[in-house]
């Protein structure tokens, strides 16, 4: 598997990359100035347009984003960005929720704690790869399925004649409960590291081994680490030399573990 890391402004570096070369992007922008990220800012519209150009037909972009609360009002940046992605040609394949157990640390004291972020799944046409994760324990395992049951105009319900037996595990839904925080390595040196499980599960869902995974705002390198671990090629861009050094160490360690079969 190949890994290519670039130091620079992703809006500019992306312009040098070949069109329709990326199978999957998994990233999270520094939204609403909630954190300084070493003082760097980003050009959202240019990045979005470049992502559309770089994404292969039927490729996917996973955009993880939330909103700040300013003067008692949420900014709505997440929705504005989602609508812009649609305006430039992407389909909004799914609107998912990244739920953080234990509540959140931002928001207004006069509103409920913000304990989630949006995970917008954009596709360039119909996604070529959809590997839905089947890891949800079925409470009705062993019983007969009622899938296919239809409501009638009379208010009665028509049940299927030949129901199937419910298996032990079912497909998860689009609200993912993932513990935020330390991944147990140098990612803690970044102000907002991805949980490894979040990057892993999207990589497994929307790509296959040998595909090219991209993160234009690589940060501490979690997407790259998980891409390498699950046999995808990876391209990353990071504007901060400090954070890029962290990403390089983490991805290198993952490559070493792969070579040793750990």
C-alpha cells in the first residue's frame, strides 16, 4: 500500500492532483473557529470544488462537522456546507450522526448539551461501494421476521406468509455511538483527533482494499493510520508541520505493524 503525505494548504495542493483519482475522502474541517489549529484557516468553497473534481465517479466523501453556538444561536455552518456540496454536484447519500457518550463540552447553557456531530455522506453519483456494517445485536434473534409486513387502507396489516428467521446480528443504523478522546498514542497532541473507530468504520463502509483514501486536512493522521491498517492506499495533506510530524509517526507505526503482522 502506498502513502503520500503533503505539507501545505490543501486548497492549493489539491489543484496539483489528478482529476477523478480518489475513491473515498474521510475528513473533518476546522469549523466555526472552535479551535485555532495553530492559527490556520481554510477555504471551504475551493476545497469542496476540488473534492468534487478529485473524486472518482461513484466515489464518496465523508464530511464530519458540527456547529458553534455564538450569542445564543447555532451557526448552522454544517447545513450550509451540506447544501453547497449538493449545489456543486454531489448527492447527499446519507446524513449520519456521530454520537459522543457522556455529553458535550460546547453549546449554550440554556440549551441541551451538544453531544453529536454530523457525518454527511456525499457521493458523486451512486456509490460504487457500500459495505454496510453488520454488528448490531438483534434482540429478536431466532424469531420469525415480520419484514415485508404492509399496512392496508382498512387499517389492518398484511403479514408475509413465509417469514425468515432473525439472525444474531443486524445492520447498524446511521447514528454511531463512538467514544471520543485519546486514541492511546500521539494523536492526543492534536486539539481534535478523530476516534480511530470513526475513521475505520467509514473506510470499511465506503471503500475496498486497494482503493485510494484521502484526507485533505490530515491532522494527527487517524484516517491515514486506519487506511494503512485496512490495506487502502492513502493520500494526506496537512498545513501544520507540527501535526504532519505526528501523522507521519502514527502512519509509519501502522505500516510497521502491518509488516510484522501485528
